[in-house]
């Protein structure tokens, strides 16, 4: 019976998180600050394409790998108060929506299987305990992922990431609180 609770809880929970992600990113388009439009995109892309020789993520300005601490400190001092950028460059635009969605659902399922296994180890958990554990899981994932990254590389959309974490794990917590509680 415990294995059934874990598997069904994880499957439905993964679907709920996947639905929230679809609503948040596609249907409601809450994350548009991550992909702002500029009418200079063709010029910028041409400049980047002609300037970079390989795919990767680049921070501008920075020092090359192996630079001394003195060179790094000089770079930090010189760029203080000036513009900077992070560029993620790909040489070939290719989107396989079906594969990406399948991978996302698989990741959600693994995540929920692990979480439901942890919940199954609780001693007689109530609805409230499971719900709060789920919301806390959302907060932990937000703090470890988007918030920690934002400490170093400030970007748009941090509040939206927090909303995603609380909403998706809160909805999932309602389901799991009902499904996995000890009656």
C-alpha cells in the first residue's frame, strides 16, 4: 500500500507541477522578463556570431581562465559602476518541444518520487504537515536555485520564480496532503 501511495502521489504531483509550469511559462507568459525584446536583436546577434567562435556562456567583462588574483581585482575595480552582460550563445537554433516537454515531465516525476518517498517516512503525517513540507520544498528549491543565482548575477523575474515555487508546490501539497495523510 505504501508503494502505491508513493507512485500515485508522485505521478499526480508531477502532472500538477508540469501543468503549473505550462501555465506560468506558456499560457500566462509570466516569465517574459527573461526574454525581453530589443529591436536591435539582428545587429546584436550578428555582432555576437562574428565575435564568438564557440557555444558557451560568457560574462562581460571578466578575465581569462588562469588570470592572477591581481588581474581579477583590477578587472573588478575597473568595471565597477559600468555595464556588464551575460551572454548564452548557441550556434544553432533548434527546439524540439515534444522532447523538452517529455524531459521536463520525467524530471518532475523523479523529483516527486523522491519527495513522496520522504513523506512516506513521516510518522502519521497530517494534511497540514504534508502541505507545509511541500511548500517548504518549493521554498528550498527557490532559495537554492533562482535566488542563489540571483545573488551573484542579478536578473529579471526573481519574484516570478518565487511565485512558481510557492504556487506549484502549494498546489501539489494540497494534493499530497489529501492523498498521503494518515487517516
